[in-house]
C-alpha cells in the first residue's frame, strides 16, 4: 500500500474511531465510566480481540499494519497537547501546602508495588521461558515487573480529574503530582532494565540525568520564555497565532526531548504546561488548544493501544490463577499503599480512598510499558496478556469506585458551601 493510499485510509480510520468512541461512550456512561475508558474499550473492540475475530479481512483492510505508524504519530501529538493543558491546570500554590502528602503518597505508590512486583517476578521467573524470556535474569525480571506494577494511568488520571471538574483543586493537584512522580520513576526503572538487558548503561544515565536537566531548564529558562510570551500577548489583549505557534513549538520540543531520552513524551509536555504563567494567558491557551485535542486527537491515543491488544492468550486455569495473583498484588500494592499514606497524613476517609482509587488505575501507560517489554524480548506473550488484563481491570475499576467513594462526598461539600 502506497503512502498516498495510507493517507487516504487515515481519514476513514479517523471517522470510524471517532464514531465508535462516541457510541461506546454513550453506553459506558450508563455504567459510570468516563469517555476516556470508552475510548480504551473502543480500541480493543476495533482490534483483533473482537472486530478482527468477527471479520478479520475487514479489520485488516481498515487497519493494515502499515497504517499504525500514522495513527501512532498523530496520537502522540494529541497526547502531548493534552498533557500540556493538564500541566497548565496544576496549581503550585496548592501543592506547596501539601508537599509532604504528595511525597509520601508517591513513595508509597512506588515502593510497595515495586516490592510486590519484584517478589512475583522471582516466583514467575523460576518457570523458565513461560513468563520471562530465557535470557532475562531474575534481577531484570524483578525490576521490570516492579516497574510495571508501579505505573499509574497518568493520562487517564488527568482526564478523570478534568471530567469531574477537579483540575486545580487540592485533590486533583495531589493526585496529579503523585501520579506524575510515580510514572517518571517507573520509566527510570524501565531504563535501568533496558540498559542491563542491552549491556549499555548509557540508556539509564540519559533517562535519569536528562530528565532532571530538562525539568530544571524548563522550570527556569522555559518559564522565563513563557512569561515573555504572556507579556507579549497581554499587550495585544489576545494570544496571537504567532505566540500560539511559538508555545506549541516549545511543547513539541519538550515532548521530543523527553521521548528521546527514554522517559516518554507526556512528561516533557506536562512540565511545559506547569511552566506557563497562570492567569489570562493560560486560560486563553487552554481555550484555543483543548476542544480540538479532546474531541479529535486524544481518542487516537487510547484507541491505538487497544488496536494492538489481544485478550485471547490467557487460555488455561494456571494462567488465570497467575492473572488473579498479579491483579490482587497490583490493587493492594498501589491502591492500598496510596490510601494508607494519605490517611497517615491526615486526609479524610473519602479523599484518601479517592487518591488510592485514582492511583491504582494503570491504563494505557501500563500497555506502553508492557509493549516495550514484549518487543525487547524481556517478557513472553503470556505475561504480556496477563499484564494487559490487569491494566484493563484496574482502569475499569477507577471511575465507578471514585464516584462511589468521593462523588457523593464532593457533592455534599458543594451543597454545604452553597448553603453557607
């Protein structure tokens, strides 16, 4: 298939994806699921697990392997822009008042699941070649599975917070900061595994050192540059096309750099968003960027990974037993640890449960990390499928549980505030 044919096909793919996402979204809302979960499910439905099983020739014609490169590239643009918007909504003044809580929740959300994941890996690696590749050492297996259980569905967490109107609130800021920190640490751990696996430790040094350097530069020089853009826009009274182009160029540069050093593009875009001066400038940027990104581009990110997911590989009682053990360890290690840390720092019961619920969701960040593990030959298709199932279940749990443990509490607070 020629490049021209692929570009023409992309428009049909986009129409099918958007239509399927909205249709599934209507159904998902009846079950308390947000649009982001509907987009993840839509990708699975359009992939080999359902569409490819019911009509394999049609599925291959609509989504040939050659077209995945285009879908991936466009989805990354949408994700980067969305995380930039999320970063602009992070309120540092709220975080400064709760640094101890954020650090504690983040550490608990990393250490406990990492230890549980490492213990599980040492159990699974004994079955040589079934869950981990034969050349994967026990130490590499332990660090990889520990990192996989540490991961949080950062983009999904951000979107749930946004859809629930919690962006800029104390809870939203706390959860976003802890989630971002956990995911950055998990990607650094993955870099260590990949370095060990390839025998090239420069991968880990570049990811960790480059990530720290990028954060320092973006939050100092980058912030100063963005303040200059804001001052220029204030003189005109509006964010001009030139200013918007310059800001978007900076976001793309940051996304490219963090992806290039191995800690994924979302963190570069997110940190660029946190560096934007708050006020009219940030609000005008959000109004210009957000509608098209959320409606058109972001669904491609969630659908892309779903298109590559297969759910038919866990096909024996023994594999299902392992899947249950992994799921329980993931929920207790992440959700339970973050809940306990929040309670220890004085958060009330609904808020602590809400934080644990949000942090427990793995989503497509998990799918990304396990896809890397599979493509690099660290894990087998069996463990890949088990981890995908864990990601889907913990993701599906997030929104209904959040609404149950925090939704009524938040509504009661708003009613009380209105009455006073």
